[in-house]
């Protein structure tokens, strides 16, 4: 079930209502609803609220916890939700399906070593990527980031993607599936990866290094229609997010301080987990490589020109 969090104490009910131009610099909207995923990549939005960046722009931002952007496309299309955190894979998949026309509004994270990887249970005979031939690997979602990155490493080890079987298992259930023998390996992201290692699991592939080093992970998405209808609001929202993104890229403690406020990650675990890089912009060549992998594996029907994925903002 979605949990709504009110970020601004000065905002009342009725998020998404038109704001007064006299007090908001002519913004088309002053109250926004943003879908956030309870992962570290959402941290810049909460930093922006904590430091008053939205208020400075005349904005009141509310958030709703989401698990996947596909589930909130009806809200994005009818305008009741303004923006959302999305993986690059999900954004491209939604556009490819024709369900919506989305733009990447602001980058959040790209990969760094040991942010995501494939692990096996303690005592498993599997030691390398090549040892996974004929085995079952758990991923949180089929034909998404985990499967794509793992395939690339399997191919580097001389295997074909169909040499393994992927099964969908939620991150929270993957350690249980490993220990019970339901799966032979599991693709995990932080903080689940660190927790798995602490429990005795062994990492056999670092899927955010080597052939997939620097892969773009996620960012903030909006619809093309929303950008067209709300150019001044979009510029103001982006200015606030970008200021917070810069802080996230320079001050790890700023991320650690907000992560426990919108996730179930305790403060000590937040401080211990490995993070990706919070850079200001995605490397477009890396985005194109990801898009080409997705198309090559048949997860996208059409080839992607990544230059068309990114929003153009004024203001």
C-alpha cells in the first residue's frame, strides 16, 4: 500500500492545486506530488525539502512511496502525480511499450563498484560467473536492470543468457530463497547486498564494475505533457532538485541523515552501505550502452536514441 508523506509543513490538503501567481513568481503549479522509491537514490529530494530549497522556489512538495513507476502511470497520465523516481530501464521500457511519453528530468545515481551484485549461499560450490551455467538466479524483476547487468557479465565469462534461468523474487525474500535452495544465486542491490554478505553469502559477480562499470541507475521522470503544461514549475522544481543533487554528490553525511526518514533502513545500516555516484548529469554514452544492451537482449522492441530521453528545461 502506498504511504503518503507530507514534506512541507506550510502546505495543506489538496496537493496538485493551481497556485497563486502573485506569490509564486507565475508558477503554473505550486503544490506537487512526487513518487519516491524507498532507496538511497531518492535522498536528494528529501535533502531539498530539509534545506528549504522547494520553499525558496515557491513549491510545496508531497511524496508518495511507490515500488515501481509502471504502477503509477495512470496517476502520471491523469496529472494527479507530477514526477517520480525511475530506473533508466523502467523509463525506457515504459516509452517502448507506448504506455506513456516520459522524459528524464534529473539524474540521480550511476553505479559504483559493489552497489549491486550476484551472491550465492555460504558453502555454495559456485565461485565464478562461469560456474552459474545451468543454475537459477533470483532477480527482483524479470527483463530489467538486474538481468541485463548479469547477462553482460555471463557473456564476458563465455556463457549465453539462456545458460541460466532467472526467476522473480523480491529483494527482501531473496536470502530466504537462497538458504532454502529455491535458487542457486541472487542479484541484490544495497542495502540488501551488504546484509547478505554479513549473513555469510559470497559475492561472485560485481554487476556494477567491469563490463558494466558506471551504468546509469536512476533519476527523476516526468511526462512530456507535464513539461509542456508546466514550464515554469518544471524549471523551479529542477533548480531545487539540482541544488540538492550537488550536495548529495559532495556530502555523504547529508544522504545518511535523510535515508532513515523515508526508508526502513536504520541509521547505522545507512551509514555502512555502499552508494553509487550522485553526479549532476548522466554520461549519455553509458545510457546508450545500457539501451543497446536492453534492445540486444530483446527487452526493448525498438532501438533507443538516448538524446531524446532527456528533458530540455528553461528558466
